[in-house]
C-alpha cells in the first residue's frame, strides 16, 4: 500500500478574516478574536484585518493593548489619515467619547467626502457651530496624544521629529514648547531645554509645566541651590488645573517627594481623570513610600493593563534592592582592604534592578573612594572600557557562570589577579587562570583538575600552564 501524499494546507489572511466575521455573527467574540489575530499575523499591513483585530481586542477587555498596537501601526504607516477613523471607532468601543470625537474630527477633516462629520454629530448628539475651532482643538489633542505615546515608550528622538512635522502655529503654542523642552531634558540636551524653559517662564512665571521641567533640569545638572529653590515653589504652589496637577505630581514623584505627589495625583485617580500608565505608576510608588503597601500593589496591578512591567521595578522590589545596596556598602565599601572594596562594588553591580543604584546614598560613599575604585565604577555603571579592571571583572563573571559565587573564592581571584598583573601584564586566557586559582586555593574542598577542565571548558594543557604561571608569582 503506497503512502498517502500530504498536501500542505496554507490558509490566506482573507480565509481567517472571513472566518472571524462569521464568528461575530455567531456571537463568539473570543473565537473571532483568534481568527482576526491569525489574519493580522499573515498580513499586518492590511487595515481591514488590523481594524477588526483591535476592535475585538478592546471588546475582549484588552483596551490598552488595542490602543498601543493601533497607534504604533499609525506611526509605522507614516501617520496615514485612514487611521483616524479606526482610532475614532476604537474609542467608541472603549467608551471614551472625547477621544472618539476628536480623532473623528481629524478623519472628517482629511476625508470630507466620507460624511463622517455628520455621523459624529448624530453619535454625540451635538451641532458643530465653529468648525475651524473644533478642528484646531482636534489637531492639538491628537498631536499631543501621539507625542506622549512616543515619549512614554522611550522613542524620544522620534517624538521630537514628530513635533517638527506639526504646523508652525501649533509648535509655537506653550504646551508644545514645553513638550519639546521635556524631550530635550530627557536626552540630556540641557542647554536647549533651558533656553525654551527660561523663555516660557519669562512669558508666564506661573507656568507649572515649565516650572516642573526647570526643577528637573536643575536636579539633573547638580545645581543644588536652584533645585531646592524651585522644589519649594513646586511644593507650595497649588496647580490651577488638572493638567498642571498631573504634571507637577509626576515630577514630584520622580524627585521622591511622595507625600505631596500623592496629594496631587490621588484626586485625579478618584475622579477617573488622566488614568494612564504614568498616573498609576506614580501612585504605586507614592502609596508605597507613604506606608500604604496594599494600595501600592493595587495601582501596580492596574498599571499592567496599560503596559506590562517586571515586578523587579515595583516600589517594594526597588526598596529591597536599595536595602541590599546599603548592606553591601556598610560591609564592604568602608573596609580598609582595597580588594574588599572592589568586591563590594562588584556585588552592588549584581543587584537587580540595576537602576536601583541611581540616586542612592551609596554615591556619597563612592565619592570618597580612591581613584582606582572609581575607575571600576565607571566600568560598571558607565560602560567605560578598561583593560586591567576589565580582566578582573571578566574573571569574576566567569566564576559566577560556573557556579563559584562564594566570597572567599571571589576575593582569592581578586588577590591572584592583582599579583598576576604586577608580574605578567600580557595574558588573555582568563578562564584558565580562574580555574587554576580555584584549584590551587580549594578552601577545604576537594577540587580536581578534571573537574576544572570540564566546568570551565578548557584543556588540561591550558589549565596546567595557568597553574605554573600562578605558582611562579
């Protein structure tokens, strides 16, 4: 009996798309979502597939994911005006009439023949009297929304490029000049940011956005007296509107002024204003640091609906990391032995998340260390390439990868490394020298040459040569 010939069955995107439409008719929205997802995966540039996919995502409780995906595709398609309609419809589904209306106005402006303006008037039961003013407001809102999407996803260069594409009249508005200054600030272009902010505050000294950004600038540039002066203004002045309250609350949260940040931001959450990743992230940290851990966890969980973030970056995990850094600094960085201090810096580098060290009081201790240890700090935290300390660090990493993480083993390698470097500067086989160090200094363990060659994946020749080198020093 001959074997049956297997004929591959590759369905097209249209097959799954039509299947999804049938599932909708059958009121099987979860099954429809799967079909639309498969159609979208096959051709993710087909706007019909994309629109149905995001609509079903939203209807299945995944609103944040739907908006994120759709705006990303909008940007990828070079801001194709067809997307305004899809976004408007998406916000109808997510019950956000303001966004639906304003994105809809943008669509109607680009495609007047479609008659969507009349549909909007019926949908929202209103009569548009001043079309020019409504169109300006929609352009203003949509532009701000797209900028914030790029900015919050660390696409700051793209955000600045997007601003430069807007009409000059819009770029010159205060809110957009503030956005531009904020982008410069986060790109560490402090001179450019200062020029804009200084002008804004000369025009209006009560501009809370400019005041907030300038406070951040002084903080980042280490201008302590100016920073403290502006921080006092932020803490005392009451923002005049919710937008300013939101901005000032976020800045104060970044500056670890958690009580005042909470006072400003919690009412916005309570009134369901500005509900976003930024607001929930800030409230999670503020709640935790004013002693309300349960509320902090609640905000953290709600935040995940907008953007998934590893728990490592939660306020409680960051606090654990901060405490660990403090403990390491206490034990190692105040030690008289330079090798112990180097080991302490290495251990701090291992603490996760790595950014827990930013703004930590440990930097005051590091400032008091010798230049040699400070060089290692630049290697660890600034990515400066160093030959000598780079080899020492590489040896520590090789040991950890094989499973030797004990303090005695690490210190022994640091000691041996420095003796080696004084006597023999030119060597490359760090793995063999680490293995030889462990073999020669077993610390009461039974360590064989065979085990070392297998664990470090080196030959017996390389191991024996490394052992001879260490014995000679």
